[in-house]
């Protein structure tokens, strides 16, 4: 595990260099992508690099971690819309190579099976981007007595619905369920990049990195991954001992 600490701009630059190095090494990489506040600066930075001719997405395939059940890809708060706005429509990725679970699927369980199979057929994820929820979730793998390995439908915790309510007109509008890539599918990624920023993430970051590995904090399973790098700002890293930090 590597831990890189900088300001928001430094994190975005360093994480974008990781992605560019990945694509240089393997131009047809399979990327695992995330939504939320944490990756926005990174997406902006990568778009800048793209516009300067430093990276090419022509042969890239992507799989997003999750989608709300019940929202169409055209809904303002769907993760499909988020990805188009912040990333896909600003780079030269083929939209047909971008995958996000279909929130409107008639049978979400079948949709999850289909999605898992698509990831498998693509050869798995080469480079996986993650944020961490305030309750320690990754994707929408929520804390609990057990975790599910593969892509599945999940009932969102009330704290997650509250945390995400800022993006909707009211809390009631936040969907109650989502589809998420499962824990094993995330941990099978060859390389994992985690971004966390802000004082409110400090406790969960410390527990993720230094606490026990437990289903009560799904992100703690990242401790067993052989190639994970945390990109943290000074606030989210404030509870970590200095000896762990590389910059
Ligand atoms: C989003 C996702 C979530 C977020 C997490 C942190 O696709 O999978 O796990 O990464 O909720 O969200 P932010 O970055 O908004 O704090």
C-alpha cells in the first residue's frame, strides 16, 4: 500500500499521471471508474492532459462501479449522466465502450449478472478508481455482517442516502436501491487508486488504512490488495502517522 499526500491539485496531477502511465503501458486498458465529489478534479486534470495530446482513450473500455436503481441514464442524477458530463463527453472514448449498470433494467438481478459477465469477458479491471463513503463503503458495498463478492443490487444505508441528498432536490428523491460491483470484483482489479479529501473523511481514512479488516468497514479490505495507492489531501490524512506517508 502506498499513501500519497498533497493538496487537491497535487492529488489530481499525481493520480492522472498514474492513469496516463497505465494507458501508455496498455492502450486498450480496462478502467474501473467512480462518481461522486472525490474524482471530479482528477477527471478535469485528465481532460486537460487529453486536450494537450498526452493521452488517447480510443481503445479504452470502462466499467463504472455503480448506478441507482430506477434512474434512467438521462436522469440528471444518474451516474451515466455524471460520467458523460464530467468525463466521457470531454474525451475521445467510444461511448459504446463505456459501461454502467442500467438503472432502468426490468430485472436488476439479471442486469447485475450481465454486468459481472461483461467485466469478466473484458478480462477484468486493469486500473480501478475508488472513493470512500463516510461509512467506509466502496462502490455501494455498504457496511454489514457480510459482503457480496459479485455485482449485485443493494439497499442503500440511510446515512448514504443522506450524504448523497445534496445532489437531489430533496432527500426523498434519493433512490433507496443501487446496483454495485461487488467486493471481489473490485479487489480483483490489478491496480487500485483511492481518492479521499476533506476533514470529514479523516476518521474513515485512518480506519480504512490502520483499523481491523472487517465487513463493518468494507474499505478496510483494501489492506490486502497488493497494489493500492491512496491519494489524500492533508485534511483527510491528518490522523495518519507520518511514517506511513510518502509525500
Ligand atoms: C461512487 C461510489 C461511491 C463514492 C463514495 C464517496 O461511484 O462508488 O462509493 O466513491 O460514496 O463519495 P464522494 O466522493 O462524493 O465523497
